[in-house]
């Protein structure tokens, strides 16, 4: 299963037949999940002259959901800087995705899959995406998988990607002239999401996802329910369950979450020292011993959930 995080809106056409593709969706689909009443956290202490806030995003939740989160608009409106995983207005995104989306050299999906799996995938993609695998023959299997999962969910849940909540903060910050800082480069995130190694393994992951599409939809519905309820620990447990179910190793999970969290925490102190920051990242980066909440606490900050009466 292809799970990731990233969030926001930057419609880009990667293939001439593709519908508008949100780059944010591409990234965030690998890292979905985490907190609501515990989605918004206040960061203070450790020498900070002003509070900063940490918010966990999830792109399958409509923007109207933000209205139910206590304190989110004051926290955002008073921010002097918005911090996210990457800067979505970065002009390098389109070129980077277009390049990473393609298989290397003369390799094609036909080379990566047995003939019967190729034909099976071709038929299923036509049903869900109205597009033949033959038209995507040079596309990276992980990106095909992302498109498949997104289209499946949009069709089943009648989800309108133009109303998703995770794009709100960078878009409004740009409109207001508030600086937006990325915690990692576009290049780094693209390399993480679309690796050039084990391509046959990635192609098999695509087949497994297609074969388990009914379970996949139910899994996303479970995530959405937990996210809306603010059950951080529940979301963390589901992530571990998914890793086991979909064959994601502990090393892969650490690369997607733990290692990045630790890298981000080295950058945040200087940013928060100079600015009141609104930090919006994929929500699965928040919980757990190596999540941002605990890492910031171990660094000396006071991190508390923003609740109705706080």
C-alpha cells in the first residue's frame, strides 16, 4: 500500500491524458494520518518569546472540517511564518515530478510485470481511472499506485479534491504575504517517494493494491474516522497494522517518518526562536516516541494539545 504525507494543492498535468494532479496529493498519500482534538498543539517554553503551533494535516478531509478544531484560526492568523514539509509553490516541483514519474532508460511496466498481471492491471485501471496501463507504460509504478488509490477513494467517497483542507495554509499564507518555509527539498521528497531501486517490487505493490482495493477503501475510511475523532494513538496503531498488512518494513517506515522527524526537529528551534510558526505537516508525523510531539518535548519545549478551554 502506498502511504505518505504531503498535502497541498498545485494542480499539474503530468501526462497529456491525466486529470489535474495535485502534487500535494502525490506526497501526502504515502503518509496519511493522526490527531484532531489533538491535531493542534501549542509549543512554548525553552526560551521561546512567542508560542508556535504544530498541526497534523490529512488531505482526504474537506476544508470545512477545520472549523471544528478549537483555536486553529487564531493560531494560524497570528503566525509570522508557515512551516511545512516542502514549499508547494516551488517551481522545481513540476519538473522534478515529471522526471521522477518516468521509468529509467528503456524500461517499461511490461518489463516489470508478468503478462497476466499486466493485463489484469490494465483492465482494473480502466475501470477505476478510465485509463489503460498501456498509456502509462513508462510511468513509475508508485505513481500509478498513487493515482489508482486516489481515484478509487474519490469515486467511492464522492470526495472533491478541490475542497481538501491540507492546501489551505500555504495558499492563504501566499495570499497574505506570510513566508512559507519547507523542512526538506523537493528533490529529497521525490527521491523518497519514487525510488529507482527495486522497481519490480514496486510494480508488485501496485498489483497487490489493485487486488485488495475493497480492503483499501475500508482502510481509508477507518483512517478518516480516527482522524476526525482525534484518536492519535489509534492512528499510530493503524499505521503499524498497515505496515504489517502491506509489507512495509520497519526500515521503510523509519525512513518515511522517524528519520525525517529527527531531521526536522533540528531545524525548528531556530525558526521558532525568530518567528511565531504555524507548522503544518502530515499528521502521522506527530504521534509516537519518535513523533514530533515527543521529540520537541525531549528537546525541552512544552507541547500541549489545544482544546476548547485552553
